[in-house]
């Protein structure tokens, strides 16, 4: 689809690669100025250059969305440099942490209890950090679009996804509750719920022992594996005026793999 985001400023977290990057580029293609967030400055600046080549403004802001003080400072930096934030897309957070650990697909019995909080942070609390950081600014402006990226493991019980799914379910319930709270300020909150998506990380996982499981899942998807571009199109819809009557909703993008209730 095409949308007119001219004059809008979008902050996309986890935008140095994969889904966040493609979403950021899609918003820029439709007129938005975009803030690229991530922990990898080299990758982030490459995305910035791609957006600037479209004639849009773009900056990179380094911040770890697990850490609220960093996220809050990032938001203040963006407001200082670009004047406002109209759109927040909260993505990322599930890639390898500085210690090399990844909050991925594991049977519950194999997850060390001290890692439980990391799953919650990756799939839920990192999103809460982003929302809280932009909230006061959006309240002041009496407008805003918030799009949270989550996963269908929070809607459909799935083996190896007990902790990922719990965090995703928390994000979805939070999105619905916040949507109700934020209507008084003209702020809309919606959630994109994903399943198997062909990201760089997913391609790497195909070469691991999990690869056979992933292959079976791919074969079960009626309309084929989801591409990051599919997610970007849905994010653009929620960021645009075309979705002005929609808030508090969860949209699954899963190629027909399941039909969550």
C-alpha cells in the first residue's frame, strides 16, 4: 500500500537489521523521517544512509531497549534533534545479548530459572520501556501511533515457546489495556503478532539442530513463509491515517499457519 507520512517522525527500535530495518525503510518510502535504534552503530548508520538517499531525514540513536534510562535518553535526544515523535514501532530485543545468550526456542525444562526475566524483558518489558519513554511526549502532543511487534506464540500454545509465548501474551494484553487508557490523549496502540518470518536470524537457525523442526513448520504454512516486507506493510497501515479507527487490536501475520482466537 501507499500512505502519506509526510511530516511524521517515526522511531523504530531494533532497526539495524531484519524486521525493524525493513519497517524503517517502508515508513521512509512513504514520507516519514526515521530514527534508527539499535546496539550496532555500524549497521545502524548504513540504514540511515539508505533513508537519506530517499530524501528523508534519518538519524541513528544507540540504546539498549532492555534498559529504560537508555531508552528515555534516546527519546529526549530525538525530540531535541527532530522536534517530535509521531510513530513508535517497538521491535527487536530478541537477538543475542552482550553475553551471547539468545532468548530463543527452548523446552521449559532446559531454561535456567535465572533466565526467566530475560524472556520477559525480550518479549514484553522492552516494549513497555519504549512505550513509557515516548508517552509523556505523545500526551503533550495529544496524538501518537504505537505499534508493538510480538509473536503468535502468545496466542497459540506452542512447544519450545512457553517463556517466549508468555512474554508475547503479556505484550498483547498490555497493548489492549494501554489502547483503552490512551484514547483520552488521541494515542492509538496496536500489535503485530508474527510467527515464522524469514529474517537473517531465522536463516541462521536453519543450519542448527532446530532446522528440521523449522522445515516442517515451513511446509505447513499454506501461503508460504512470512517475509519482513509483509510485516512492514502491516506496520505502515497501523502508522497511517487509513487505520485511524483502529486501536487495541492484534493482527497476526502468519501465512495461514494458525487462526488465533
